[in-house]
C-alpha cells in the first residue's frame, strides 16, 4: 500500500501550488469557458431568431379584428396567460387573418408567461378596428407579428459573455507574459561566462544617474490594464442588463427576478471595482519607484552605492529597504513537482519615516551596502537556485503595506576585485 503524504508534504505542495499561481490560471480558464458557453447559447437561441427576423420579416399595415387572453395550465398546476390579437392584413392582394402578438405566440406552447392582469394590460393599447403596423414573414405570409421587440438589449446582453471571455483571455495573456518575464525566466535566459559557472546574468537597464537600473519583479501594467477592461465591461453589461430587466418587468415575479439578478451581477461588479481601486492604489505607487546601483552584478566585499527614486504622489509612513537571499529547491517525483523557498539571508539597509513625494516631484534617497565575502553567490541549476534581491517595503498610513522586489546578481568572490 502506498504511503499517504504527510501533512507537512501537503502543506508544501499547497504552498508550491500557490507560488506557481496555478489556481489563478484555472480560475481564468474557467471564466473564459463560461463566457464562451453563454455566448454560444445566446447566439444559438436569441441570436438565431434575431438574424432570421432581420432577414425574413417585412413591414405592412393591419387592422385589429379582435383581442383576448389565452390560458394554459403549466406542469406545477398554475394557470398562466398570454396576450393574443386577431389581425387582418394583405400581402400581394391576398388577405390574411391570424391570431398573434409577438414571436412567442407563433407557436402553440410558448408565450404563456404572464398573469391575467399583465396580459390584459398588454393588449389594451390595441383598439378594435384600429390600424397598426405589423410584420409578416417573407417565406410564409400567413405568419405575422404585431409587436416586434427591439434587438438592442439582446445585442447589449452579448457584453456579458464577451466581457467574460475577453477578461479571462487578456488576463491569461498578461499572466503568461508576466511569468515569461519572471526572475526564473530571466535568470535562465543566459549563463555567465566560464569564469562564473551557473551564475545567472540579469539584463539590467542603463541607469540615469548610476551605472545600472534594476528591473523590478512585479506585475506588469498589462495585467492592470486587463483588470480595468474587465471591470468596466462587466459593470457596463451588468448595470445595463439590470436596467433592462427592471424596465421590462411585467409582473411581481419578474420584478423579484430582476432584484435577484441585480444583487448578484451588480454586486460582483462592485466587488470588481473595490478590487480595482485597491490595485490602483498599489499600481500608482509601484509605477513611481525605481532603484539604481553603482554596479551590477555585485561582488561580495565591494561597496555598492544605491539610489532610490520616488516620483510623485507618494505618501508612506515608513520605507524600508532590505537585501535578501532566497534558496529555492525544486523536487520532481513522477508527475508531482514541488518548489520550496526559504529565506537564508536578510539585512536592513535603509529606513525612512514620513516620506512624501507630492505630485510632479521626485524624491531621491541614497544609501550603500556591501555583502560579506563569504556569502553564497547567485546560482541557477535545474533543481536549485540562489536568488538575491533588494526589497523596498512601504507601509502606508492606513496600515496597508506593499513590497517591491528588485532582482540582483551576486558573483563569487575570487580573491581580488
């Protein structure tokens, strides 16, 4: 009998699962599939009828002969009603006289969705002997409708599945793009020369004032843009649909169905807005912080000068900068893959209280540090990695915190500078 994994092993697997963000990927894939399913159903039902009506229905004028309400008992024993109006019209000098109201009354079993009072109210505007516009089918002139409902709201409902699909797919692309730019991918892109075996080589940018500007290991603006688009699309579709169902509610049951619909879908939209606002506050700060160093890669024992740039509209209660080292181990057993991270070195380099950068201004904070000669250098192999980073941790006045990581490469000390 195969031994069951221990609770510690399950916890490590769960932590590795969260670190790889597979759960977010599955959620986004599910959102895409749900959006595609709703879109397919909507186009195959309402969309097919709307396209057919646009192609086959022709306008004409008719006379009201009679009007009434037809009833039917449903499966639960409830009596339901539908409005019907008898109209007379001519097509190619042929006179037709049919009972109809809208598309639902063209069949025997559809359209019984109303209480008697609601059905009578719908046929009340049509006076006997009056002349009104109607629409007949080009392929079968004996079939006609007196009420042609607007397709605007039907097309507007497409925003719900389309927004779900685009929201999920764009965010998936942003997530994939982010992972392709992660520290692991950058570290394994190129190896150092034979002088520094298995030492990754990060592609830092040229600095504006110091030698190198470090790349940040943070979510890209593409992901934030996807969140903005998804939030706007969802709320536009949800609130438009809520207005529609309230306007078109013809009975008490329809009214309460509209209330439930609004609470669920508009409530989800409000949650998206709250989440987006939280991300905006962070993104506004994240996009305004940069770090430059006097040299990169870093050699142990050598002093490295650093300059932190904070641009516009930043107000933090406390700012701390750390240098940290993580040891990463990857285990593969069969189809199971476990990634375990452990922080093996951490040191506070710089602290600033009450830091503010007003709009359209820039703050510069200078500090320096050096690593002990005996520290482990950056290392990247198939199953092991040693990753060094500078961490700028900001604590806001409302109690929120945010950390921004800047990956650095530490070369081995070879006995000389």
